[in-house]
């Protein structure tokens, strides 16, 4: 006899959806055996769409200056304990060149909301990367900007934009952020990015302070409406010099459950096994790949600044050269039965003709 959760998993795998009460019950009561069934279904779906391929994204953390003060984040404005840095254009281009030689075909430019870089400079950087590496995708992850700025970056050649929604519940959003930031504005930015034509990445932290199961179901519902091409999720991990420094971290298990549920709801989505997942468990990223993830994001930042981009405590890979990280990642991925591919790793859209 199938258990209630086995029936829920079968229905989720078949239809890509579940009523709210069933999603909540699934997350609240999943046993270890049931979780293995959930992960196996998630792997089937990811293999049907993406085979055994794992896509690489080279992360370049180019500035840790930030004008914002999110309560959870280690590079928040009021953290005076960290040493701030900015990479100049030549250094960033050099990271891309080294990344290209290491098989990366996507570069993710990530930073705090640093007003020192003008839109003009960002656009020039995008154009230069695209000129040097026309076969690569450029992803931006630089926060909330005006529609005009987002358009300018897109016209300069940016392909994708990562902006996690963090939590879909607007009052929970207020619990995680100071009053000048709003979940409404965050979601508005995501809509604009989609409308411009970016491949968009949204996502949330798992186990952030005061998060409830209802909040997570709201996140899943929000993602179903937005339909982002990428979904980045990872456990919340406290950073000692932030207001949430003494809060509890999110768990590996909750994150794995959510990765698998997201894979079943969004068969085509690009889903990273994040660094935060690798930080709370030495094999977190491997476990993420085996629960439905299909992307990894090794760091390409120069070793000298790696230890300064600390969003949370204990972050892994801060001492490794890009080449070491790349080798290590290939080995880790191989052990899961998947393999890293040399590919931009674009979103594979559903073939509407087949469905019609
Ligand atoms: N723990 C886990 N993830 C964090 N992020 C920021 N701070 C933390 C933290 N303390 C995540 C946010 C952000 C992304 C770049 O990193 O979700 O969008
Ligand atoms: Fe960076 Fe293993 S992935 S050292």
C-alpha cells in the first residue's frame, strides 16, 4: 500500500502540481524512505529534459560594497568588520579568460548593490566580455535597478539576470529586510526583467528566521506564476556580524526536499546545487544534484578576494584557485553519475508542438 506521501509524490510527478494542503503535508511529514522516492522522481524528470549533463557557471564576485542592509547578509552596509573590495575591468576580463580556458561558457557577474559602477561601465564590461567570448552567456546578479538600467544591460548583451525573490510573503520579507526594501519592489523588478527578455532566476533561502511552511508554499506558488528559467535556493546560514548572527541555519534535508519538489513542478528549470548547500554539508552539492539540481557555480574570483565575499559563515572554496575548484567540481559531479559539460547551458524551453 502506498503511503499518503507516496501518492502525493506520484501526483506531483504526473501533474507538476499539488493542492496547498498536500504540499504542506509533504514537506512536514516526509520520511527518509519517501524522500528517496521523491529524489528518484526528480532525477527521472531532470534526465528526461537534460540527460546527465551538469552545467557550469563561473561566478565572479566583483564587488562586496553594498548600499543595502539586509539582516541576513554578510556584505550588508553596516558590517564594518569586513574589508571591502572592487575588481577593476581588466581583472574581471582576466577572470573570464581564465574561466574560458577552464571550460566555462557562462560568466555570472555578482556583486552587492554598489553605486560606484555606473550603468555605462557595466555595459562596457558586458560588451567586452561578449566581444572576447561570443559563444558565452553573461549573467548579471547585481540587485534592484531601474527599468532603464535593466534595458541598457540587456541591449549591451547580457543574457540572464539572477534576482532571488528571497521570500514571497510580503510580511516575511519585511522581517528579513530593513523598511526601505520591499518584497513588492523586488517582485516588480523580476516582472520587468522577464518582460525585457532576460532568462530570469528567482529563488529563496530555506530556513530563514521566522519562515513557516506556509511561506514556503507561497514561494512555490509564486514561482509557478513567475515561471523563471532559473531557481536558486539554498539554506539560510547565519553570518556572525549581522543581526541574524545568532539565528539557526536552514537544514540540508529541507533544502533537498524543496529542490526535488521544484524539479517536479518545473521540469525544464535550471536549478543550481548552491555553495550554501555545500557549506552546510560536505557533500551537500552532490546530494543536491541527486535531488534534481543540474547546475553548479564554481567560483572564478581571484583567490585574493575570495575570503572577503562572505555572505554567511563557513563558506567553502574560499582558498582555492579557479583551476583547483574546476577539477574538484568535475570529480564531485562524476561521482554522482552525472558529468560537467562545456556548454552555455541555456534553458530548454518546452516544445509546445509536441504537447499540442
Ligand atoms: N545565508 C544564505 N544565503 C544568503 N544569501 C545572502 N545571505 C545569506 C545567508 N546568510 C543569499 C541571498 C542572496 C544570494 C546572493 O545569497 O538569497 O540573494
Ligand atoms: Fe571549489 Fe571543490 S568546488 S574546491
